[in-house]
């Protein structure tokens, strides 16, 4: 799945956040399915779908971040992102699972995680729709009669 994403013709600068929202929504649906279905094989299939979608989300998000970085900043930005993600994951896990926190059972944990992914899906989808709407309403350079961008090496 991740290998095939490299061959897709998508304008990730316009549609990337919408894709993140859609894949997060599918991940939330897989988590909700695992929460409320009592068949172990459906739960295994849901886990496989969720894990594949999660890895695809990570790939798209890393690409979205890397597209705007210079080579010198890769290690710093990705290190900071991984540290932030690990800190957030630790906080969420300690609040939801630990007996000093909420100490919830399995079903409420899955419900919270599925709700978390649903919220992320809504936020990314709204941002993606706004990005598409904004790009459709902005006049292009040809319409505004702006001079074309000149490369500094052409002088």
C-alpha cells in the first residue's frame, strides 16, 4: 500500500490534508469496529487495516513536512516530531490506562482512541476542504497579471 502511494498522481500540497482526514476516519472506523464487534477474526482484520492506515498516515504526514524543509533541518524537525509524538502517546496512555489516571477497561480505551482518531479526521478534513476552497477561489498569476517568477541564475 505504501509503495503504491509513490505512483499516485495527487497534488499533495492541495489534497494531502484531505487524505489525512479520510485515512484517519477509516482508522477510526476500524477501531470502532474492533470495539463493538465480538468476533475475534473481525478484530484481527480491523487491527491489520488500522495498522496499515496508521503507517500510511505517518508516511503522508512525513512527506507533507519534508516537502517544505531544507536538507539541513531534516534531523532536527523529525527528531522533535518523534519526541513530541512519543510524549503525547505517553501522556494519553498514562491517563487512559494507568490506575492513577482513569484506569479504564479495554472497551472504553478503544472508544477513546477511536474518538481521538475521529476528531483528528474531522480537523484534517475541514482543513483540507478549506485548502481546496481557498485554492479554487484564489486568482492565478496569469489572471492577476503578475510577472512570472524569475530564477536568480537567469540574470
